C-alpha cells in the first residue's frame, strides 16, 4: 500500500520527479516552456506558493509551500496535463513520469534557503552551464529583479528576505559547488531538517488526519476528503489514465463505454455533479436521463464488485 505523504497546511516541500525510465520528457525548449506555463496557469486555481523551480531535460525541481493543502492536487494536475501533451506530441501512450512526485518536507527558513540555492544551482551541478544565471528554465532571474514581470511564478519577496542583499545571494549560490542537500530518510518520509522537526511534523500531520478526537477536526477532515473536483480535473485524470481524449470518443466499443462508466462515476461521486449538469457534457448529450441513471447504477455495481476502478 502506498504511504501517505507527510505534510500539513503551510508546510514547505522540495518537489521533484523524473521522466519514466529517465526519459528526456523536457528534451527541447518548447516542452520546458510548456511545463513552466502549466505551473503558472494552475497557480491561479490552487493558490500554492512556489519559491524556486528548475526544469532539466529529464526531471524537475520545485520548492513550494503547501498552501491550503492543495499541493498534491496542484502537482497532479500539472503532471497529468503535461503528460497528455507529451504523449500527443510524441504519438505515444502510457506513463510519462517515473512515479508519484517526491516531496521531502523542509524544516524552517534556514533549510528553505538551502533548498532554493540547491535547485537554482542544479544546471551547474549537472554540467550544462558554468553560470547558473545563463540557464533559462529556472526561476533564478525572478529573484532580486528590479521590476516584477507578469510571467514571474515565484514568491520572490519571501525568499529575498532570507538574504542580506543580492550580492549575498550570489555569494551563497556559487558556494553550492559540490554540495548536496542533507535530506534524511525516515519510515515516515523524507525530511530536510532535524529529527526533532520530524516529530513536530508528524504531530501536525496527525492533526490533519483528524486523529484528535474533536467534532471540529472530524468535520474539517470530512469536508477536505469530500472536496469536489472540477469537470476539467476529472477529464484530465481519465484522459491521462487511458491515453485518450474523452471528447473525441464515439462510445461505440465496449472499452469506450467502460470509460464512460468510469467518467460518470467520477463526475457524480468526485465532482458532485447532478444528472442535469452531466447531460450538458458532450459524452452524455445524446442520452436520456433514465439511461444515465442506469449507466451510473451499473457502474456503481461494477465498482463494488471490484470490476471498475473509482
């Protein structure tokens, strides 16, 4: 069974993931720019805070704050959307990323600053450039910029306060040659920080899981668990899972009908949409309400029998 991610509301994380089998999923400028564009676009929806990023040829690094507990949803949407695009461009099917993204939790401003420096120095460490300021696909130029541009993604103000000035930032950055992040691995998760912080993080995590025996915690956990997904998020999940485009299917073959069964389950159960709302969506426009109800009930039956994933 996959372990739960060690996090809590407001936690700092160093996010990273690789292309499956070390596949160069960001092999050209266009793909790197597409991924960065998705990071920016989805920020408007999920409201997480990004402090640094670097997109390499076969992997990425992001330093992020898990604002409002939306980090996992944000990264899942970004990766799924990019995977669809990558598969379409390369005329392939299947997974694009190695596994679910890694997310070592970060202790405090000291470790947060080091994570940012590590990420921004990554192109030098990999031998791509000699000067980190020459690399175009990181957030390095956003820090200490005289004028904030509209395409900036990172929360530069918070990170800039961690340095005395621009010269201090450059000096500390260039001092990262040959250094690695001291990430510690525990059975509870990976930590950039002390063992004492790990125990504090576990306590916060346990609160989030609703293990404190109060009605308020139980209510908040129920609300978080049942937070509705948008139609777009559900479409992306199924598109990526089956390497298809939902709105391009004819729903004639058994496989296509099974995908529609899965879709209506997710729209009803994960999205909270009613049949009137679902009927306006392309896959269901030609169906009667009685047919939609019959499909949903049949799909629910298959799910209970373990013959259909929810």
